[in-house]
C-alpha cells in the first residue's frame, strides 16, 4: 500500500513539473470600467472554438499573459458559452487594463474541472504589441476540442489573432476551415473561401457611403490569400428621392473578385481601387480616440 502511495505521489510530482507555467510571478490585471488610465491600455480577450457544431459551456479558470519580462493574470473563473469560429464571432471573457508598450508572447490557461474545460499554453505566432496610440486591443484565442472519454472534453488554445480595438468598428474572425459569408449593413456581401488563409485571422470591415452609386469597403489587414474573395457590392439608392418603393427594394449588385483583402473605392464603377496610402484605417482609429486619463 505504501509503495502504491509513493508511486502515485511521484507520478503526480512529475506531472506537475512538466505542466507549463509562467516564467514570472503574474500581476493581476484590473477590470476595465469605462475609463482609460494613464500608461494603461484596454485589452479585450475573446474565445472561439474552431468548428461549426460545438455546443454547451466551457469552464474557464484563470489565464495568464506573458511578455519577455513580465506576466499578468486575468481572473475569469466561470462557465462561458461555446461560440463556433464558423460564425466569425468570439465570446468576450475579459475586458481589462494592461500596461502600454508591452509585447505579449504567450498565454497560459490554468486547468480546471467540468465536463468541458479549457487548459494549456499557447505561444503567439505574432507578438501582440500594446501600442499607446490605440483605444485598446482585441485578442481572439482559437480553441480546439479534444475528447478524453465519452463525458470529459478539454479545449486547448491552438491559434491567436489580434487587432487594435475601436467600438465603432465591426470585427470578423475568418477560419480557413470554412467558406464564410459576411453580410454587411449596406446589403453588400463578402465571401471568404475555405483555405484562403493559412490560419485564423481577425479582420475589421468598414463600409461608407461616399456619395457614389456603390459603397466604399475596407477589409483590413491587407493580406494576399489563396483563391479569390467574392465581393458583392449593393447599390446605394437612397440618394435618388424619385425612386419608387419597388425600385428601392430591387437592389442592383456589382460583383468583384480579389486575391487579397484591400480597400475598394466607393464609385459609380466599382472596379477602381483606392491606394492604401489614402485610406489607412489607423487614421480612423486616431480620429475616434477618446481617452479619459
């Protein structure tokens, strides 16, 4: 009996030694409560499961984010709904303040219990720079599902993607597993084909009525993909007050294909492309900057 106990203790100790853990003692991050603070930036952490049929809730414990020299803990400790990446959405699990000018490199999820729980470590493919010129940052962590037995399911982080955050902008997570069709407010549509990207990527898509027949679209970040985006621009009719109700409901479309995400000018002939230098979305973020120190 004593030998069995000793063996179990040694196995447990070895498991604990091999369990990934942060390199530095983490500092706890405070929740964002509507006011920006000096030298601090807003960080929103979202979870999404790479799939189209996952259901239920995931038990999330604490998570820790680390740079090359520091770590920060975010307390969650609750069940959160499963959101599938095929919907282009994520679920916000934390909205906190983090020091500016840091470079986040990895995340650790503390193991917890439950029929569906999250655990594991992820080194980011690209560092997340907490830059002071933005209102904040949106971080999406993509999970994969692993079944331990018929009743226990673990979710592990497999990918991350991030963009500067602004509440005036709509964000979409594109997962290369799926064909993903995005419907915009103007009734325009963008189809991202499966395998267009090598890994999940967060995009913002902005649309504007610039007084032309078709709206202007900006799809950011600008990346070259495999295959073609199919973009369906919806004609803007509200400018002509002489149109009948039937004419207003009968929308004309212009279809464009593109091998990369980019700016599409609002024009009467929408094949024209605006130079990216003339419409950097970063200018929009700066113009909407509303820090309260």
